[in-house]
């Protein structure tokens, strides 16, 4: 997947807080979403999401709060 596609995957996961829901919106499997996020994290050298068995959250360093 190209950089623009990876960005789309990231945005959908951030909005839905779910690999499964993001995959549904994008028309791909949750596995493909997870692999895309993992490749992007590897390329950037940072964790984009905190994952647990029940939820996905953005690290505070990635959340922009407008002033």
C-alpha cells in the first residue's frame, strides 16, 4: 500500500478506534488494516496506537488539542 493508502488506513482506525470497523469502511479485512498499520509504524519508528484486547487508543503525543 502506498503512503496515501497508509494514511487513509491510519485515519479510519483513529476515527473508528477499530481495525474491523476501519476495514469495513475501506473494503479490506481487519488483518490487512493491522498489517498496514504495522508497516507504517515500522517505517516511521513509532507506535501509532496503544492496543489492548478490548480497545485501540491514540497515544497522547499524537492527539492535537486546538487552543
